[in-house]
């Protein structure tokens, strides 16, 4: 019996690595500490009723953002471990197997469990406020999306201490990711972690399209909508076309591994290149899914801090939508070397280059918005300014990569690594940081310390260039990705050491941000105006943080940048249009709100159970998990009491408390 | 402005409810915000907005499902000749059973249409009766499919036999799984109808499942054409 348990746990837990053992102990202690704290302060009920069952888009957004910051920490530690290894490969800090696991989890976590939830967090908090709505179209589905993301991410992350991490690269090409190349459970954690959170992403895509098309305040025609909401629409349209491809691709890989099918195997007539095509038909649109909202954020910030209307609003809309269209026709540029022939490669090279046109349009729009504006430079604007040159260089190296014949040299080299980190950090990460700093007071009701934010900014930026510029050179010197060792006589070590130093500077920058948040919470400076940046769009017309129902009265919109125009009219002493006045002076009415529900949490937890069962091939657990999913779905279907009204008295009290400080 | 926005919503409102004219007027009065964000005393309109948004959301879900099946069809077409020296579909598949199940599924689409007509007439008994008939036809389709799969496995063609059979079972099986989930859902809906009758909420649910059912029928027509007619005959 004892031997059985020993055998089981040596297979079940990852053993024999001091780094991971340390992590296991740390995770165990943290869990104990969390349970103890919650019990000691009697916070379990609070946690359940206020957070785990909430359907409020603002709280769901905050949960997304907290998770993504934790994931940024883990992905960042992965990155630094790799940099240490590459700076001194002779030391064998990480062996080949461990290194493979770390570059795999770094990629997956940063794209799917850091960038995506940070993006969804901003969608959730800001879009309904910008549209003048009281929630998203389907609040229950929204909570479901979050918990699917959460449990998917947990399933993926648990592989690090239980069973072993996946190690076949972030897109897991077969035959390496097939049963013959990866017999362990790591790859199964990969499949189910991503599959479960992917279902949540798909639902979010649908939810926000309906929200944006159906729930805008009266008068807000599409061409008067704030640019961030436009970028969310373009991103969500891309999501609903791209994510089903991911679902199928992972499902087919699962069938290969679980039932011995022959989709992507080398024997039995399978075709591994099929997988590579399919995964990039999702994967390429995916990078546009995460970058498009960042473009929207920059557009809001530039207009606010230049105190000017966004230059070229219509061309910006056109650029966003054309990028989401063209994103579906560039996938093969990830494997020009596959040997599809000159005509196929030429087609994909040209479509890739075409994307540079709308992107260039945007850059000029931002520059012209700033031209002759009354500029100020708080942290959100600094990130925006840092983004523009960084993204332009990243974009240009992308155009170099799109030249198919030249790509045979660049392919899988550090030149490529430097390129995509430059667009993903310089574009996506800078963009979401800018958005976090910009909307932070709206989310939490207090401002972040500017001075510490500037330290973080400079460390991030200087660290970024020191880390990634040498990698372009290394790529051209012949260094390829995904190996942990190289010989000293290759001459790569000096630049690798420089790059590692840059990586650690970004690590320090992250610590500054954590310090900034902790400092700002400790010396809390309440933001009482609700409009601390002198903003332009509807989210700045309500108190910070927004009350539960967002708008006590739904506003009527008459122009683009409606809140800004209204402030100008008031300053000039002009009257608002009669329908605007009527909406503002209408008597308060009870507000119809969705009820909290524990079903999204429970249903997603059952998905986790089913996924865990599939990973370990435990049929009983799969049955329990899937049965739980179906039962919770039916429970929802039979629930008719799903909403309630907030009475007028309560609205009056909330408004008086929030506005009292004016 | 509110009027202009409300007009865009008109087709959807009409799709879910017969009375397009009054619905649009109500939505215009409300401005563009739905989702239970209306005012007290307008409860009916509130639900109206919310139900129509759910139908729209379901159409978007169907788009994602089209992509899902599209990828499976593409996979099947790419791998259709990769039998790795094993049996081909033409050798093992028996068409009479397939043709029978095709007609059964097509008929079930027709009966679900009749159920909708009964619902619009306000006839709860007729609605439930025709939904039950639809579900029984769906169940017979699934029965025939399971029998076919068992026959094929018996003949030595499993999902692991070759890429062709992997793609075959996955495509046809995913459709079958959709129909099976539809059956569970339809049963749950019949119980709700029996308890609550025809309300705006149950009406929306019947509309949505009928969209789903017709969609699966269309997918089956493609399966029948590409997998069976072009692949077998």
C-alpha cells in the first residue's frame, strides 16, 4: 500500500528539482496562509457573495486584472530564468528539459494568461461605462467567461508542480507534441488549460459584440462611439472568427493523444503540417486580437492629453476593421520555409506587407492629434509616447520578416524573437499599462503615485531596449531560438549578457510598479472629482469608482467626445439640447439589475475537474466533471428568477454619497 | 437619434416577435439601451430588449459554430485520401441507413417548424406535441448513427485506423454530439413549457433551439454531400 502511494506520488508530483521543490513548498505555504487569513477574519462569506458569485462587470474586470498581474509575475520569472541560463550557458543553471518547459510556459502564459485577461479586464470595466450602459449584454455569461479563464489558467499552471510542465513550445507543433514525442501529461495540461480558457474567451467575444452593437446610450451612433470601444469591437469580431479554429485544432490534437487518432501523426496517413496551418490560422489573428484594443487605448489617451479631438476618426475606424479582416490572410508567413512554393509564399508576403498600411495610418493619426495640441505628460501619456517609436521599429522589422526569401535567413532566429517581443511588449504591454494608469482612478477611486510610476516607466523602457536590441544582432549572427547551450567560440556571449541585464532591469521595473500600487494604497488619496484627467468620454461623467448601476440616469449623447463637448458648452454658458436636458432631469426610477449567481463558478470548477480527469486519463473523474457541467447548465436553464430592482431611495443615497464630495 | 438607433434593431425584434411595429415604437421610446436597463412599469419592454439581444447573441454563436464545422470539413477534405492502406469509406459504409437518417433529420427540422407555428398561435399543447415529435426523430437519428458507428468498428474501421477514419468519426461525431446536446436541451425546454406555458422568455428559448436545430440540419446536408455522396458513392 505504502509503495503504491509512493509510486503514485512520484509520478503525480514533480520531484527532483530544487527550484520546483522550493516552489511547491511556497505554494503550499501560501495556500495555508490564504485559508488561515480568510478563516481568521471570517471572510469566506464575503468572498463568496461579493466576488465569486458577482456578475458586475467592474468586479469581474478587477478579478481579470489581478489574475493577469500574477501571471505577469510568473511569466516574467520564467523569462529571467531563461536569461540567466543564456548569459552563462556553461553553468547549466537549467538543463535542456527544464529550459524547454520554461520557454513553453513563458509563451503560453504571457499571451493567453497575461495579455488576454488584462485585455478582458479593461474591456469589462471600461466598455459599458463608455457606452453609457449599466452592464454588458449577458452578465451571467460574462462571469462564466471569467471563471473559465481562471480555471483554465489554474489547470495550466498546476502542471508546474503536478505531473510536469508541457515542453513542446508555446504552439506545441506535432509530432513533438503528439504521444510519440511527448508521452507525459504536460502536453495534456496544455491542451485542456487552453481549451477551457478558450471557451471563455469565445463567449467574451460574443458578449462584447452584442454589448457594443445593442447597448449604446441613445444618440450614440456607431460613428460617435469612443475609439476604445471601436477597437474592442474589431478585436471581438476577430475573436469569434479565430477562436473556434483553436478549439478544433486542440481537440484534434487531443484525439491524437487520447484515442490514438491520426490527424497529425507521422504514421497512419496523418499530416503534421496540417496542425501548423490550423494553429496559425488562429495564432496570427490572436496577436491582432491583443494589439487592437491597445491601439484604442492610445487613441483615447492621446486625445485626452492633447486636449484635441482624435485626428482622422474615420480613418482610424477603417484601419482597425481592415486589420481585423487582413489578419486572417497572413498566417502562412509563420512558415515560409515549409515549402509551399513561390506563389503561395508571395501571396502571404504581400498580405503581410499590406497590414503595415493601416498601421501606418494610425501612427500618423496619433502624431497629428498631438500636433499643436495642449500637451501634458502624466504616466499614461508617457507610455503612449514610448510606444510609438518602439512599435514603429517593431513593425519595420516585421516587414523585413515578411519578405519571404529573406525570411529563410531570419526564420526562428533571435531576429524573430526580438521582433515579436518588440511589438508585443512595445505595443501590447505598453498599451495595457497606459490603459491601467489612465483608468486606474476610475476603477478604484484613487490615483497611483506618479513619481514611482515614472521610475517604473524608465526602468521598463531602458530595460526593454537593452534586452532586445542585442537580440536582433544575435539573430543576424546566427543564434536560433529554443536552445539552452551554445559554445563560447560562437561569440554570442557578450551580447547575451547585455540582454540579460536588460531583462533584469525590466524585472526591477515590475517591482517599482508593485511598490507603486502598495504605496498608493497605503497613502490613499481619494479621487473625488470622477474626472481627474479632464476626460472626453462618458466614463468620466460619473463618480469614481462607478456605482454598481453605473448611470443613475442613462445619458443622451449628441456628439463624439460627448462629455468633453458638454463641458465646453457649460463653460461657454450654452444650453444643452432639449433631449439631453430631459434625460438629465427625468425623475429617478428603480434600476433593473441581474442577480448574482454561483453557477458560473461551479460550472467552471466542474470543467476543471473534467480537464484534470482527461489529463490523467481517469475516466471516473471525467464523468463526474462533465456530468457536473451538464447539471449546472440545466440548473441555469430552470432558473427564472435572475434579476431584481434597485429602489429609488437606494439610488439617491448612493448618488448623494458619491457626489457629496463635489 | 434614439429613433435612428432603434431602427437598426428592427429586423431582430421582428425575428423574435411577430409584432414588429409596436416593438420598434417601444424600443424607440427606450432609447438604445437594453439588457434590463429600462424603467419600472415597462417590464414587458425590458424583457423584450433582453430577449431580442439573446437571439442576436445566439446568431453570433452560430457563426462560431459554422467556423468550427468549417475547420472539421477542411480537415476531412485534406485527409480524405489518407487511408494508409486500410479500408476506405466506400468499402464499408452502407448508404441505405444514411439516406434513412438523412430523411429523418430533415423531417425533424420540418416538425420543429410546425412547433414554432403552434407557438405563434399560442397553442401550448400543440407546441409541446410537435417538440416531442422533433425530439423523437432526433433520437432516432442518433440511434441510427450509433448503429452505423458500431457496424464500422465491427468491420475494423476505428478512429485509429487511418487519418481518413479519424477525420470521418470526428466530423460526423461532432455533428452527432451537437444533436445529442440539442436533445437534452429540448427535453429541458419541454419541461419548462409544461410548467410555465408560453411567455416571452420561453418563447425566446424555443426560437433559439429551433435556430439551432435548423442549423444542425444544414450542417448535416453538407456532411451528407461531402462525406457520403462525394466520398462514398
